[in-house]
C-alpha cells in the first residue's frame, strides 16, 4: 500500500514540492517503522544517492529536465522516491521469491 501511496503522491503533488517531500518522508518513516531493517535503510540511502546522481548525469546530457527543480536541476524529493523504489522492489522480489519457493515445495 505504501508503494501505491508514493506513486499517487508524486502524481498528484508534484507541483507542491514541500508537501510532496513531506508526504514521501512520512511514507519512508512508516516503511521503516513497520519493518526495521538496517540493510533496507542502507539500500534506501544508497539508492537515493545513486538515483539522484543518475538523474543529474542524464539531465546534464539533455535527456530530460524537471519543470520544478530545486537541487542542481532536480526536485529535492527525488532521492526519497529513489530510496522508496529500491526498498519496494527489494520487498517485491522477496515476496515473489518466497511464493516461488513455496510452490516448488508443494510440488515435491
């Protein structure tokens, strides 16, 4: 649910950067309150840093630009979104992997 909340927050709040930043920060806090995992916290931080760096690189070469930019051409809520995306994808992978393993066990 938090993943969908993040997507809809960006879709509807991108024009109000501070509000979007606040909503994404709350979603990130909820994500880590629900499941405290140092590995995921590190993944969140690294994905935020590397995601923003990748955005800067492609913007530098002209691939795209943001209508509302705050930090070297990128919105300041973007690293939070990259971090959330990484953690959500990790959790999705783990869920799918677990279901596949359960399916294999039931065939045995």
